């Protein structure tokens, strides 16, 4: 037996009008939502992370390590002016903060870890902490 559903064109039109309006941030046409995209590789001694953060100065990037958790944040400042001669036609500015946090499988050695930023890519070499071998107790 088929289920019957009550159809109301007024309700559907109202739902379509406001669908997602309160769920997503408003973006200007042509605007792109900034995200940090990651590649993570692991070997015996360290994790290598490549994070794409284009258009950001290295002074505006912050990386924090707590045990096996890593957090990357950046202040994004984007300014665009369109001029025609001396006349300013349009000026757009965007200031915001993007961040990304993730957990790795081993605790990290903050002192031995390194960071480098070049051509919009942040490279992190996150050294693993040396794990102490389990010690066997003798029973007397």
C-alpha cells in the first residue's frame, strides 16, 4: 500500500524561498570561501603536513602543538580596488580568520618540529616523540 502525502504548493514555495537562508553564511557573487586544505604523510620519525593557505603573510599564520593535536590558524586580509584613472569605481575588503585542527597518531616533539611557508603552502615537519620502551619488572 502506498503512503499518501499531503501536497501544498504554498508550503513548497515558502520552503524554497528560505531553504538554506539561515544555514549558510552569505557570500558575495564571485567570492570564495577560504579553507585550509591539508596533505599529511607519515614516516618512522615524523609527520609531514602541507597546508594550502594562499594570499596570507607568514606573520599571520599560527601553529600550535599540544601532545598529538595540531592547530593551524591564519588571519586573512584580502583587499581589492578597481580604479578608472583617479576615480575609484569599487573597493572590496575581506578580513577574517581560518583555522584547521587535527589529531595525529603519536605525540609530537615541539622542539624538534619545523615550519616553513613558501608560495602559499605551509610545510610542517612534525617530529614524533621518542616513545619509551615498556620496561619489564622482575618478580622477586
